[in-house]
C-alpha cells in the first residue's frame, strides 16, 4: 500500500509547492501529459499569472487515487491515468 508518508519521502528534496516541470520529473511522465492532467483537473493546482503551481500534497493525493487496494490488502494493479 502506498501511504502519504512514503510518497512524501520520495520527494523530500522538493519544496511544498511544485512547478509542472517538477511534477513531470517526479511522476516520470511527459511534459504534455503533466499539462493534460492539470488542465483536466486530475491534478489540482493554482494558476499564478500564466504559470501553474501544484501543492506537493496534491501529488500525494493523485498517487493515492491511482492505486486501489483489494480487501485482502493486495494491490489491484496498475491504473491508467
């Protein structure tokens, strides 16, 4: 099971507010995919001027939503974003 604490520990080197570039680096996705997730509201953010700012806690929430746990505690597998 992925926990908020474990996920947060994965990117302690980043500040509490992330840029889109930091998000796609952390998630190992393309730049376009990161912007698509933000525009679709799958990753919530704040727009400051013409730039997006994403709270680190939002990435933790996003990752937790991407995984489901069966009743026996086993991972249900991959989930398509």
